[in-house]
């Protein structure tokens, strides 16, 4: 079933139209519609629009094209990278403060608890001070494990380094996004794996 596509002055298809007869059959209007658009006969209604795309007339071959402005593409990608950064930070970090590598949680409550443990380790107290802190060993077993003052402070330094690494990566990607020349160049920017 052929229909007409109305194409605006920028080459975008803004309307697809056909006529339905009393039996429910749809076909191209005869004669072609008139109005503010140039009309072209296409073989069928085109559907399946990807988000952020518009249908463009391409010399007889309608195609989906990215219709976002460069500013919109940049804003979307900066937001996407910020979410990736947050996920990287909140996903935890590794530290060898206990002598072997352990995974430490880093959700906001975990960061607050770590800061409190570090602060407590700095206050003069009894000899042999330790604090339990939640972490996973190389087998993935989570447990509260005792940490000395030096160990919990090292965990804090390692956590801060992991957060700064994620933030530095995010800032580098933001700079790359803001200097990308077009939306297609913005779209290929990704958080490193």
C-alpha cells in the first residue's frame, strides 16, 4: 500500500497520508495532497522511529536521522557519563589494607561509616584499637573484619583514590563531549571498561 509523505523545506517527513475507502483499504490519495509540503509517493507507512530521530527524505529513500541538536546530544551524554561515574563510585573499591585485596562498599552510607571509622582511629584511645568494617575477600565472602587504625586509614586513602579516579575520568569525558564536533561524535563517547 503506497502512501504520500509530506516533506518540509528541511527535507524532513512531517506527515504520511493515505486515504481509507469504505471497505477499510488504504491507498494513496489521488491527486496528491496539496499544502505547505512537497509530497512524494512511498511504498508504505514508515514506523519504528528510534528515540531522538526524525524521518528524512533522502532522494527517494526515507531514512531515520538523529534530530537532536549538538547541545542536546552533549547534555544527554554528560548526564549519561555522570550516571556512569556515580555507578562506578557507588560500586565499591578495592584495598589491600588487610594484607590481601578486599572489596569495600562505597554507597553513601558506607562512605559515611568509613569516614566515621577513620575519624575514630585518629582520636587517642586504648592501645590495640581496632574497628570492624564490612568488606569482601577474594572469594566474595562479605564480613565485618577487624581493622587497625593504620589499616582503616589506608582503606580511606584507597577509597578516596578510587573516587578521584572516577571523577577524573568523568571530567575528561565531559571535556571530550564538549569539544565533539557533532552528535554522531558525541554518541561514540563511552565510559572506559
